[in-house]
C-alpha cells in the first residue's frame, strides 16, 4: 500500500495530518533483507567501481556459469545519480541497513515511515514502551542515507536470467528506478519532529531479490544489544553481523565462521 503525499498536502492542515499519520505507524518487528549479489556489490563498492558506475559503465552479475549451449548467464546493471543528487560517494553498509528497514516497513503494511521508526528498526528497539529517540545528528545521518537512496537511479536487465533460468515464466524484465522510490516532507509541530517519508513503490533491489528468493528475514529485536551505544558505526556492525549470520544459516554450504578481519574490511 502506498500513500500519495500530495493528497495530504492538499488538506486544510497538512502538518496536523502528518502528526495523526505518525501515531498510526507501528515499527515492523521482522527485518526483511534483500541479499542478492547486486545488493552486496552496490553497498560494498570500492571508490573505483563507484566512479565507473557514475560515469555510465555497465557491470554484469554472473547468474550461472557455463550453462550448456549458452555459456555464462549475466544480468547487466547500471547506477547513476539523478539530476538532483550531488553525492558521489559510494553507497555504504549503513545505507543498506536503512534501505532494508524501509523495505521491512513497506512489507509490514506501512505506506510511509519516519526517521524515528527507521532508527528503531536499525537498533532493534521496536517493542512498545521502549524509549528510542534518535539524536539530532543520528536523525540527519538517517535522512542523508534516505536522500542518497532516493537519488541513485538503478537499472538492470534480468531478461537472460528469466529466459534461461526460468524466472517470471521466461518473460523478460528490465528495471529502471530509484533504489528507494520515495519522497519526504520535513515538518515540526510545536517543536516536535513529524518528518514523514512516503513510499512510492517497491525498491527494485527487493523486487529482484524476491524474484530469485534471495531474501533474509529475522527478528529485529536481535539488533537490540544492551549497554551498547548506537553510533552509526555500531549500528553498521550489528546489522552486517546479523545479516551474515542469517545468510550462513540459510546456506548450509557456507562455513559458519565470522572473523573480525572480514567484519571490519566490509
């Protein structure tokens, strides 16, 4: 379900409507994590890869190697900044966590979300009665990631995968969309932040992962580690580690080992 923010702005008191809307939102208790190869690549890019993509280069994800009579099955993709996005830095794991929380909120039936709810999803503090209010700097860090995700246009042609690996009944699919198709209204009532992020449609990264059934799901409260400050770095580490643990559990062929070298390298 998606909500048209322009209908809300047309009301006689749009800011008051935002306040009412925020009261009706409940943080998702299940994290939904797109875990497909493209997602891993985009949020773990080197400066060189990022520069190549922003200059129009096309990369390929190998879906299957050495398929008989076909060779390697590939899915080409591109990533460019939209006209109003000036951020040329690579996407990072923190932004991936923000995207996953947004996906989780959408799938929980929320047509929109707020920086406070995103903070709860990032930290695992989603239960009723738990005090979880982001510091102003943390709030801005979240919104900066939202703006970046909104400003990156992702294109991918997965038609070969559909044809040769029998997804979508063999019919071709080409995606062309912002990584996070959304907009947000920043507003305050009596000093209270009622900034609201409105989802316009599903993220293409989730849609592709869902087609291939490469989506992880877990209880968000696993991220709520006691006596630990929720700095951006700690949030990033927690979200990465939980994601890797869930990936290992989902794929028995992976070694059940995480090293500090791997965590801090990523």
